[in-house]
């Protein structure tokens, strides 16, 4: 699922029905805009199920990770809507599949935090494999707005001109319309969706 549709872009641009080539160009522009957004957030925002193998928390972990031998482990993507499985890989080569529950092995939060119940996560490399679902089922309106604005810039100014003159008609483009670039306001909006690992 894309962040926006060619039909939404067509309505924003107030164009007649797209030809097949125009619809393909609209899809490409939306895909490029989505890429710019994901580059800024550091994570895809659409809901998907992923399997990741994580290093255990160590003293060298980034500011979102807890201290060595912590009860907390941060998943790369959020918001988390489901955790299917958690497997701990021992340094001795033994794997242990954990059971979810407040009185079992671990719990999880929508913020993407796995909490080890009655124990700590191992601190070695490639210590835990998690299969989980994260992202938004319905994309936030602010993100869709940014995606459509970027795509419309690419549509309206495909050559990324700063100004254009044809006979006695001329027009100039704002700095934001010179390319499919995020504005400072876009970056502030997307800051709320940045990956934390």
C-alpha cells in the first residue's frame, strides 16, 4: 500500500482523468515522495510484519537502549501492534523460544519495548530474534499531506526549474517547489515518527 494514490494526486492537481502514462508517472512520483519520507523517519510507516535479529543491550548502545543486561529491549520499528515470536540465542548455541505474558517470559508495548519478566536480555551480539508487526494501518493525515505535496512538486516542476519564461508569460517557483525536498516544517512533522534504534 502506498502512502497516497494516483487518484488522490489527480484530485489535488485538479486534473482530468489520467492517461495510463500519467497514472504511471503519478505512481512513480508518489513512490519517490514516500522514499524521501522514509529516509527522514528511518523506518517505513505502513504496517508490515518483520523478523529481525537484535544485539542485546550493551554499554555502547544508543540513547534509546537501556544499560547492559537490561530488562528492556527496543524494537527497530513502531508503533507495534503484535509480537508473534521472541527467540533468545544463547552464546552456547542453544535457542529458547519465549512465552508472552505478564507472568511468563516477556511483555511488549505499542512503543516497541520488549520487557523481560523476571530476568534480563542477554548482552551479546545477535542475541534475540523477534517476529513482530509494526506501522500504521491508516497512515496519519500529516504524512499523506507531505507525500502528496512532494509528488505534486515533481508533477508541476518536473525539470526542477527556479523560473520559466515563455513569451510574455513567466512564472517562478518557491524554494520548496524546486525539487522533491522536505521543508523544515515537514521535518518537524515527521520527527514524531522517527525510528528509535
